[in-house]
């Protein structure tokens, strides 16, 4: 019996490693666009133009808190309730109905306040409307990817990511380099590639029998909204932590400083991509272990989590030592001012990677209300720090604010996870 348990544990670890590798490679390929384009765009665009592209991407992140209200996560969780395929397709259809209604609501707000929003973002009104289209398309793509993820269909997941990458990269090079359309060209490439893959994801869900759009199910709508609505403060708070700084920099220091800051953000985001890739494999594996009721694996999970944390923390001093030189090598001397903030941004991303390892327990519990409170509180702390530090320290103050708020978010989420699901966080060393 013990031997079978050990063999099952080894098979589970091998499965986790192999799936993580596929997700990591596919996400790295998809997310390679900013890194492949970084030395090209920083030489083809001025810091102000690069800042405008960054503001478009930040605006998309802000809208994503409300468009779809994160109910794609409810569809992922629904799979683990062992729903029949027909019921799951109706549930996904309800999620799409939520997407449609929320997108229309955002469009109404955007129309009413278009001039003000255009002023604060520095973007033309037309681009703001197209940002809504990108959010809708990205929601559908994430819905499709999560359904492959829970079924361990990593190849389909990776192929979709690859197609999106190639299309985005090709269009960006065409519009920015060949046609010299500047920031508008890069934004247009983002829009076209996102919408195209969104249509593909929609068709794929229909083809696999996972989408029944025209069936109205009040109970499914309520279930999806019960999951997603409490996450609005959570997603909004995450935005305040990770992206509000760009609005502050843009409005107080100008588009050029935003461009410097965005280059450093892009470089630090490399770690976030790796953390997200691992978590996409880790979360289903963790959920399966938690739902199995096998407490004998809990100690090992905690110990491996601590080893992972130790490795990540060791990267922080390295980022301060070599980060500025790497940034100048990639982006060029024109963006050397961004080197001052790389270390702080990397540290913040590392705390974000540690946060992902504990937030899964909260999502598994389906009790996410306090998680939203933690995230929105961290976001408000970030805003307060931005007000205090940005005028004194410039973009370095924004980076330090991000780092501190990410650490606070991680610590309090860890405490919440310990309450939501019992794990031997302080006794794992004594468990076999």
C-alpha cells in the first residue's frame, strides 16, 4: 500500500513537471512578443510613443476587471463539480451572456465619459473603443484555454498560444517597422491579433460542444455571478497594485517617463510569465489533490512550496546587481533611466509569484470575499504610496510602491489561505 502511494506521488510529480514544461514553453513563446519586440520598438519608437502603447495595454487591464467580471474562473471551477458536458456547455453559455452584458455596460460608460477617459489615458477615443474589443476577445480566449487546461490538453493550449504569438509578432513588425506607423501600428497589431484568436476560440468551444449560448439558465447566471462579482474588487485591487502607477506617471511626469517605466516593467514581467505558467499546471494538480482527501501529501506540498520560495527570494539581490545592465543591453542607452527601477519591479513580481502559490487555496474554497478585501486594500496602499513617493522619488517611487504593496498582498493572502484550507504550514518538516 505504501509503495503504491509512493508510486502515485512520483507519477503526480512527473505529471506536474511535464505539464508545467508545456505550459511554460507555450506561455514563454506567447509572451516572447514583448521581449522580441522590445529592442525593436525601443529603437523604432520614442519613449513617449512607447509610453502610449503601454497606456493602451494598461487601459485594457483596467477594463478587464469589469468586462466578463472574471466568470471564466467559474467555468474552470464548474468542471471539478463533475458536471455533465451538456450542463457545462450551458454554464459556459451563461458566462458568455455575462460577458456580452458587461461589455455593453462598459461601452455605455465609455460613451458617456469618453473625453475624460481620453484625457487621463492619453489615447484617442477610437482606441478606447477598440480596447473593449480586445477585452472581449481575450475573455473568450481565456475561457477556451482554461477548458483545455482542466482537461490537461496542453498541446492544444500551447498551439493556440503559438498562433496568437506569430500573428501578433508578424503584424507588429509589418505595421511598426515596414509601414512605420509608430505607436498606432503596434496598437493595431494588438487589436487585430486578439480579435482573430478570439473568433477562433469561440469557434473551438462551439466545435467541442462546450458552448450553448442561447439557453437562459437563471441558476447558472447566478452561480457565475456569485463567483465573479465578488472578484471585481479583487481584480480592481490587482489593477491598482500592478498597473495604476502608469496612470500616475503619465499624468504627473508625462508620456516619456511612462515609456521609461514601461520598458522596466516589460523586462520584469518575464518572471510573472514563468510564475503564471507554473501555476496553470500547479492549480489543477493542487485542486485534484485537495478534492481527493489525501492528507498524506499535504506536508510534501508545503515543503516544496518553501523550497520554491527560497529560490525566488535569492533572485532579488541578483536583480539589483545585473538588472540595469541587462536592460540597457536590450533596450539601448536611450532607456537607461529605466535601470534604476528594475530591481524593485523584479522583487514585486517575485512576491507576486509567491502569492500565486497560496491564492489557489482560497479559490478552491469558493469563499473569495476576503481575498477581494485584501487585494483592494493592497491596491489602496499602493495608491497612497504613489501619492507620497512619486513626487519625491519619481519613477523609482512608483516601483518601490509596487514592491511594498505586492509584499503586503502576499502575506495577508497567505494568512487567509491558512484559514480557508488547513495545511501544515508550520509542521511540514515533521511530516513524511
